[in-house]
C-alpha cells in the first residue's frame, strides 16, 4: 500500500482518541447531506441508475463519495489503539464438530479478479494449479467431496465480476451436481470513477467502460443485498457464510471452525494468523481504546510517526487472512440499522481514467475492504489459525512452488505443504522475465524441479529446467548470456550455478526442446 497513493476514512472501525479525562465518544460516519455532496450527487445517481446499478450499490457509492468530498483524512494513531491480547487458537478449540450445521451454511468464494498481474485476460481462478486442476476445479471437487462425506447438500456460491462471470460459469458447467448457473453466482457491482479535479463523474468517450471500476471486495455486502442474494439465502434457511478468496487454496471449509463460530454467537469472525517479520509492513489487528472493539489498521492508516509501532510484531501480533465467517441474520440487521449500507472505511486510489495512458484524466477510485467490517459488528471475534489456511497465489513464484513436490494433493482435493516442510513453503525468487505464466511455463517445460528440500531458489536470466533437477537448501542459478540455457539434471545444494558458459543443451538433454 502506497501511503501517498491511498488514504482511508475510518467508517465504522476507526476509533478517535479521547482527550484526557474524557469518555470515548461513539463513532460517527460522515453526514451525507453536506452541500458538496448535494452539488455533485445528482449526476452520479443518474449515471448509476442508467447503468442499471442496484439501490444498494448506489447507497454504498454515495456513502463512499461523501467521505471523499468531505475532505476527511482520519488516520488511526497509536494513541487510539491498544493491543489485542490473547485470542482463541484453533489448536485449543474443544468443540465437537457438528455436521448438521453444514445444512445452514454457505461457502462463498470471491472470484472477481482477473489474473492480469500474471499475464492472464481471464479469471485468475482458471489458472492451472496442480495435476491439471485449476483453482476452480479444486474448489468444486472439495465441495463435492464434502457433500458425499457428510451426506449434506452443502451450498456453494461465487461472487463474480462482469469480467469473470462467463468464463467461470462455463468452466463449472462440467460439475452438474453443483447446481444451475443462476444459483451459483451473484455479480459484484461497479462504481463510477471520480474526476480528481472537481469530483464530477469521470468521462472518457473513447471507451466509456473505463469510466467504471471495481469497488473492492467490501462490495460483498451491498452486492449480496442488491442482488437479492442475502434475502434469498435467509428465506432458504441459511444462517452462516464462510467467505474467502478463490486464489487461497488454504481456505477450505473446516467443520471445527464452523461449530466454534456457531456456538460463539458472534455476528462476524475473522481468521487471523501470527504476524512475523515478513508480515510487518502489512495490516494488523488491534483494539480501539475505550471500547476494546477489534479493528484492522492498514499501513496507509498509520501516521508516519507511528510506523515503528505499526511494524512491531510483538505489540501487534496478528494479521487478517481474509477468511471470514458471517452470521447472515446479523448482516441483515446491520443493513437495517445503517439505512441499507455497511459503513466501511473508504480506500481512495489515485489513478488515470485510462490506466495505460498516464496523460489521461486524473481520477480517484473509491474502494472498501470486506475485512474492515470487523469494526462494524458489535461482538465481532477473531480466531488464530495455522498459517496453512493462508496460502494465496499472487505471483508466478507462488505458482512454481505450488506445482512442485513441496506440496501434496489430498484425497479431498486440497493442496497442502508436504509434512517434511514443517509448515514453511520454499522461498522462490524468479527473474522478472518470468512474471507472466506463459514465460514461467517455458522455464519448466519438463515440469518443475524438486523443491521438497529447498529453502530458497533464485533464478536469474534466460533458462529452462531439465527433467530430474533437485534443489536443496539455498540455490541461485544464473545465466548472463542472452541465449537460453538448460539446467542439467542433478542435485544442487547450497550453491550458485552459473550457466553462462554452459554447453549443456538440446543435444545432451535427450531430445529436450524449447521454443
């Protein structure tokens, strides 16, 4: 998160530090009726109605826009926070898992993202992960396995975007038992981009689609309400929802966690993991001074002078995995109390209306994050889980490791770290030339090297792995030449291998070839 590029408003989760001797005041969301919002709002309302946006989407955007035009710049200073203290941990839960709860539970995967950062123009969840299976294949097979195992028709849904819906539903059509396409998804909203100069709706006649942007995964809540999904699920007798990202293969339905959540009567529960040095620049869980309510603080919400405290992983010991558990009735109540909105903190992203044209109109994109709702539900809770439940695939580094023997494929279609890894994935650092998946495939035309005993693998330059390469410990492989070089079969352990002058190639590779 770039501190200059993103700023936040508190929404429901932002505490204000009380003055000495004062009682903490209840938090307030910005008023929607200021003169500024009244000046700019009619053109947005008209634009969104013409686009067919739901009333819930329009209300959510109005709330976010009001924060922008009010000029609110409210950080979360250290003085307003206290440490979380001890939380319940998964390994100490004593509940007896109750399979009956699955009848009242929905699994929801957030599936709105394109894999553009990895060179894809389709849903990231369609990327091949393991043994010919995509993320979606694995998710579908997990649901089908649990249905058979527990003899329960476990409800499964996706929040797609306009960009991912068609491809995703086509890919899932082979799993007939999952249900009809219309029952499998609802589609996230889109939000107008805001002209940074005067807060008017951004206009780009050359390509009007660029006048819109995704509103962030905090849109989960208004999208559920506006699409009718929330009311429909409640009418059908569903009470609980487990939400996670489709690219997090660690986020599987866990009956023990579901039972704990149901018995706790909490309206909202976040799975968190222990924060390490590697996580110190990411957001952390904290409590508000005074109320003691749980909240999230991102780096962009931290004043510069508090950065050292923000990065103190002893003081702030937990991070959000984005695996969330919701009580659907409590969510419905929250909407009713807040005039059809969930007052989340607002993230303001500074961009250009055409992201490929830096000279195009400067705009602000308004987004929200779903995890920030922990501060909106009184009585929210958090559970510390093993880091294995947080295994997102964000880069080709992650993907290469996942395809290797460092991970195993379970009978219920989960992908897990091999037990010999002791919970620690190999650290892969690929040259920038392998940022996109098609380039990574050319790096491993015969399949990935063995990484079971690899601590760290660094790849620098143009090369391809032969079959039969084993990496142990910390290994760097380099090629300074322009011509692609082959990594010969063999075991490499705690060494640097320079292929620049290597003569090993196609002829000695037993017919290896690469374009």
